[in-house]
């Protein structure tokens, strides 16, 4: 549902083309006004089907800043957060 494509080195390493995005994954924006920006996923909004990335904020009229939600299909995952044991085992192909 909230899957994003993987960068080429990760595609060859894990032999998959996309993966669900999680907080802590490092991504690069490939479409939209923040194209080319890199950052770490901070918030995953399941209800809106959007992600928020650290450092990508929009300035509001009153001068405050707010996260700019981005659809996961518009980013490229460059580094995975493998803190979760189940996610790591799934990527490595090890089953219990």
C-alpha cells in the first residue's frame, strides 16, 4: 500500500523492486517540488497514504513550518531501516 521503489544497489542486493516505507528509511524525492532532495522518513500517514520526510517542510502564511506530505511512489528508497527483526529476516529470505 505504501510501497516505494528501491535504488539500484538495493534492488540487486535484495532482488525486489519495491518495499513498504517505514520510519527511518532514507529516501530521495524523484518527483514534485522537492525533486532531488534527500532525507529520512519521519512520519508515515496511513490514512492519507503519504509520508513526511525530515527537512522537507513548507512555510505557511503565518511563517510557521509544516511537513509536506509526499506519496511514497514519488520517492526512491536509498537506505533501509533494518532495526525491525521481522523486516530484516524477510529481506534476507530467512523464515522461522
